[in-house]
C-alpha cells in the first residue's frame, strides 16, 4: 500500500512538472523571456518591411499571431524584444481593433494597418501592465507590435505602409 502511494505521488509530480513546463510554451513564458527576446514556440515568422514617407525601409522579423488564442496571448510575459523583432497580429477582416497591455512587461508601439497594409493608426509607447484598452482610430486588419519608441525613432506615421508576404 505504501509503495502504491509513492508511485502515485511520483506520477502526480511528473504530470505537474509537465504542465508547469508548458505554461509558457505558447507565448514566451518566463523561461523564454528570461533568455531575451525569445519567441513563442511554433509561431510562424514573417519579414515585415515598414516603408516610411521618406521611402526608408525598416525590416522587422515578426512572429505571426493569427488564431484567437495566439492573438489573446500576444507578447504577454516577454521580458524583452529585439530591436528589429515584433509580433504581427492577423485578423480575418478590417474592424476597429482594441488592445491592452495586461501582463505585458515591455513598452510597445502598436502599428495598425488596413487590408491594403497602409498604416492607419499608431499607439506609441503603450505602457507595461496598462489595462486601459486602446482602440484604433480606423478599421485595421493587421497590428504590428514593436518596441516602444520604434516608430518615433524611424519617422513612421499613419499613411506609411507595411509590406510582407503570405497574409
């Protein structure tokens, strides 16, 4: 009887370790975030080119969040993001998009773009942990999140455009 309880305890501990190890698997949990920009396991990546009004091109390596679950998790729990890294949120159609910074640890710029990939709005320097929703000023199909201050430093404004393939 005692041996059976020990075996059950071992099974419970193994299951708990497996579950605990997978908590961050879908969205850059603490283990990934501690290592830097990290990235969510299994998310596809796309090269996003941002072209400003001066025709300067800035290339961002973006993880693609295209399902409800991926978009809901977004960049939560990330301790850092590389200078030219981001997350591209892809929606089925254009609509006013609301985002907040719940469980987000880094300051972000949110770039909203329409179905033609024209930038229609930018939320600059959204503050970590702020649960106040920010709603785009125009309908958007895409939202690209990058480090806070990225747009200001590169003269990126509404009317500029995104370029990428596959979505």
